[in-house]
């Protein structure tokens, strides 16, 4: 049974959650999780740099072999969508630059994969992540969401349409 280490990333400009799991067939195990929180008073370029450096450090420390990033849904307006899109770009680019294949998953698919419903709330996600990864230790909803993204990837990773080609 192939053991693969996966990083899940929940992109955000204020809080970027990350979670790392190992998957061997149907067996999942928790490795680590956290949240990168750029100083909101910094200029945009420096906040993006903080995200890049933080994700790079996590990847260098934990050596995941694959990455998964949530596709973001924004209904708050064009400016918010643009800012979140830039953070998402960093979340996609960082693992790709470091040689990891990157899968992308819609929020509804992540929720459906974890909870069984595409409209699950944050509390339901956290409860199911704790159930699926009993030893998990996440500090906030962003880290729990990132673990959920990694779990979703573990369930769907064999789909060649989901993985980007290695550069």
C-alpha cells in the first residue's frame, strides 16, 4: 500500500490554513497543521510574501509529496475576490514551484467528501476532521478546513484530471 504525504491548503489573505496528513489506502493519519497569519497592516505585496515564505517553510519542514488547494467562492464583491484570488495564486504556486503536483477541489466537494453534504458548516467540518483524524490538533477553523482539503485529496487523488503535471 502506497504511503503518500499530502498538504491541504485553505487559501486566505488574513488566515491561510494548512494541514498535512499521510494516506495509505483508506488509512489516514495526522501529521501537522497550522495557520499563516500575515500582518493585515502590511502592504499587499508583503502579505503575499509572508504567505509564500510560510508555505515554503511548511513544505520544507514536512516534505509532503502532493498538495491540494480549495477553489474559493467569494460573494462579497469584486475587490474581495481579487484579493483572495491573489492569496490563492500563492497557495497554488508555492507547492508547484517546489515540485509538488497540485489538486484543486471545489468547497462543496470537500464538504461532501468529509461530511456527506456539500452545504456543511464549519462546526460540522471540524467535528468530522476530528473523527477521521483522532490525533489531529488544529488551532482554528482554517487549519481544520485545510485538513479537510487534504482528506478530500486523499479520497480523489487517483483521478488524473485532478492532478497537475509536474513541471
